C-alpha cells in the first residue's frame, strides 16, 4: 500500500514538472501578444493601492496611514 502511494506520488510530481515546463514554453510564445502597457499599469496600481488599502482597513490593528 505504502509503496503504491509513493509511486503514485512520484508520478504526480513528474506530471506537475511536465506541466510547468510546458507552461514556460508557451509563455515565451504568448509574451508577444500581451498588452504590456495595460499590464504595467495594472501592476503599478496594485503595488501602490493594495498596501494603502490594507493599512486603512478597519481590521488593521495599527492604522498607520491616519485614515
């Protein structure tokens, strides 16, 4: 029983590694189709606003931003 579980676990990891490798190879071809201007604005908005929103949330024990 334990041996069959170990073999199944090893096969699961092998499948996961193959999925990651396939995704990386597809990412290279998909990078040409990404709207980098829109994506950079989205990332910048998240980097700026998410820490501020978490700081000003009512559940934050230390509200440092003075909201």
